[in-house]
C-alpha cells in the first residue's frame, strides 16, 4: 500500500474514532439531562421496588439487596431468596461476594501505608517483590504501586501478590483490611474467611443460567476480589467515604478519591472510577465473581450513596447507576 493510501486510511480511522467518542459524549450528556429534568415525586422507594422486582422476575433463583444512603437516611431492601435452602429474601446482614470492589479496600490500605510513610505511590513494585522475582514493565519503565492502584499498569488483573502489602507490613491481607477499615467503621461482617455464623447468612451465587456455583477462593489474589460483605457494612463504607471529617479514617479515604489519572472520558483515583465530566462528579466501582455482582456509587455533593449486591452473574451497573442519579432528585418517600 502506498504512503498516501496509508495516510488516508489512518485519517479515516481517526475520524471514525473521533465520531464515536463524540457520540458517546452526546449520549452521556443526554442521559444526564434526563436526570436533571426529574422532579421530586417522593417515590424513590417505589422506583427501587420496581427495579428490584424486575431483576428478580427474570432470575427467580437469586437474591438482590439494594441499599441507599440519602441525606442522612438509610434504606435497605431485599428481593428474591438467599438460597434454595433459605428461601427468605436477603437482608442487610446477608453476605455476598463483592468481587473487584475489593480493590477499593486494597487501595485504602495502600493509602494508609503511604500516610505512615511505609511506602510511596511512586515506588516500583520491584522494591517489594521476593528476590529472584522479576518486575513487569510498562512503556519501558517499572510498574509502580500507583500504576496498580489506578488500574493503569497494563496488567490484565491487579495481582494481590504483586501489590506487596503483606510483604511490606508482615501482616495478612485480611488483617490489614480489618485494622484499616472494618474496625474503625464498625464493619463486623466484612471479611475474607467466613465464620460458622456468617456462613448461615451467605448468599448462594448463581451463573448466568441460574445454576448454583461455588464461591471464589482467590488465595494470593485476595486483594483483587476475595472480600465478602453485607449491604449494611457496605453502606457504612459508603457513608464514611461521603463524610468530610478530621478523623484519621476520613483523611485516608479522601486520599483515595483524588484524581490520579485522567483520560478523555473519566478520571481514576486509588481504586475508584471517577465520572469527572458529570455534574456533580460521582465515584463508583463494580465487582463480579463467578456467581455474584456488586456496585457501589457515591455522589459526594448530594450526600448520596448506593450499594447493590446480587447473587447472580448478571450485571447490576445500569440499575445501580439509575438509582444513584435518581436519588439526587427524588426523595425516598
């Protein structure tokens, strides 16, 4: 192919990409305006009821919990069933796998270590790897802790063993999460290993075909997605991230919410996805395992937090985002 033809193809491809990007931005802007026009009909609970019933209606074997924090008020509603042997609807204390939302917890632990001057975000991960283990590179340089925490390392997943938190502190990952987050916030049902009592409240996961599947056991990849939690605990975590106090925990959580990387569409904090083009800006992360889906979203300006946990492999992101954006305009009742 001649140089002129190559240039023409490249130009055409660039124009297609630019048009696609513009189309996405226009569509996102259209959706935002749709929520801007909402009046307060004082029926957010009714809307949640319909969304939950619709999700379970297509998946009768699974459980779903929707939790909302709105201007100091909490609302938690369960749908479906915990499992075939426990056909009652899941509630605020039902445990679910939260999948990749675990990465936000991992990022909080990292922020705490930075605050204690034990590590720096710019530290290459080779500093923390066992002798003889080679460090992967990105664009000719060593991958750093910041690359891992912002999902910009180029690695397909965030390897818990590479994150090196255990190696640096000498503590197990679960202990670090408990010490840094769970204990200060009173999140007693957020854990990796379930107690006998917690197993009685653990939601059975399901495949996309509605078949029961075993829970994940990630081992050294615990920092990627091994945490199990409840709607009650996750709502506590959301509230803590919305608060702006002088407490030590609030200071650490605020560090994770700073934009560390930004492209044409969104920003990324330590663990958090940040919708910087929206007004107001909002934060989110989702998660998925072989049998569960999860979502947490924050509107700090509006003091709104939304958590959705499902014992199904099917997406909950669109439902959760709808609730989060609607909650900025519509009161619970």
